[in-house]
């Protein structure tokens, strides 16, 4: 069933858990995520990031995401991840996305506030919630993480977060507390006090954890107990599909034909298993 971001994150707040948010830039990943959520009977968030437009256009995958969410037996929020332009946000909202993230984290602070306020105004007539990002978490989904030289830049200032939330009217905040997009170059140094302080200063706004791939189960649970309610997860799920495809082709006898249909099923099953394990951790099962 199609759900809003508020629906699923309110559930997480009540249960003191987090909801997994998975980028699904192809049908295989979309089916893998929803099937895993249905088997575990957990709410889930499926996402399309603007940086994935080169993989598949939003105009193609977006309506399919909404349709699959409507047909699902569990609550499914359809979310735009890292929206960078107002036109792209509007395109997602017009096709039925129930929440959007506007990413102005690369802008000067005051410009980020003004742009995020406009994103909230655009989403309001659709009844959609807005997530925003404050801080630095390295490159986007296909990045190779953040270097040690950038370590001082990746922690959100709780007082600045308070000002940002009050002035923009966002529903959820992607908070920088030591995680990074993509593959980690060094072991992450997570500061859970940042999460607790941001929650305290902002009236317990739902905190979003970007850069979830590669974090330990123990650190996920610590982050959740500190106040993280949405966890973005893509890199290791995508890697699981690629590894399964490679293994399948390597083990296939030379006499057997290389059918894409068979490869995609292997990839989908591997992604489903990877996603299910992540969901169990986020739900503290």
C-alpha cells in the first residue's frame, strides 16, 4: 500500500526502530526490496535518486515504483532521493511520489535554507513531506566515500540544525555524524551524540542516516537508539547483485548460452537476501 514518509517514520518512532530506504534504479532492485519487505512484514521506502537518471529516467521507473507500492501488502513510501532541482522534485510529485529530498548541502548555508523552504512550498499541495541534508557526507551514491582529510567537515552542528529546521519547515533531516556515501575508505568514526543533540534541539525531528552501507550491526543499533529513523542503503545491495551475476556467469559451462534473463534473476535474489538482512538489522529483529 502506498504510504507517506510520515506514516512509516511514525511507525519507526513508536517502535524505536528505523525504516530502510533503498534506491531502486531498475525493476530487479525494486522487486527485490518490496518482496523482502513483504516477507518480513515491514514498512519500507523505495527511492529514486536524481544522480541515477543516467541509469534509468525518472519518467520510466517512477510510475512503476508508485504502482508497485500501491500493490504491496505492506506500507511502501515512494521517495525522491537527492533531488537537486525544483523541476525534478515537481516531476516526482506529479507522478505520485509521497515524499522528496531536496539536497542543497553543497550550497552556502543561507542559500540552502531559502532553496529548501521553496522545496517545502512545492511539496505542500501534494501532502508530501520533505527531507533535507545539512553537512557533508562525501560523493553521491556511486562515490568512493570520504577521505580522512574531510573528517572535520562531516559533523552537523546541532544549533545550526535547530535554526535550519525551524526556518525551513522540513519533516526529516539527513544528519552528518560520521557516515559517508559509497564505499568506506577508512573505518567510519560515528558520533552518536550528534544525533542525540540534533534531536534534542529540533524537537525530535526524524534523523536520516545516509551512507548506511558497510556500517556494523552494533553501530546501526546505536544510531537507531540515538534517534535515526530512516536509513539509506544502496551500495552494498547493488554490489551483491553484481557479485551474484559475475559468479553465475563464471560457473556456467561454456556450452550453456548466456541469457540475460537468468542473470537478472540471480542478481535479484542476491539483492533480496542482502536487503532482507539489512531490514532485520534496522528493525532490531
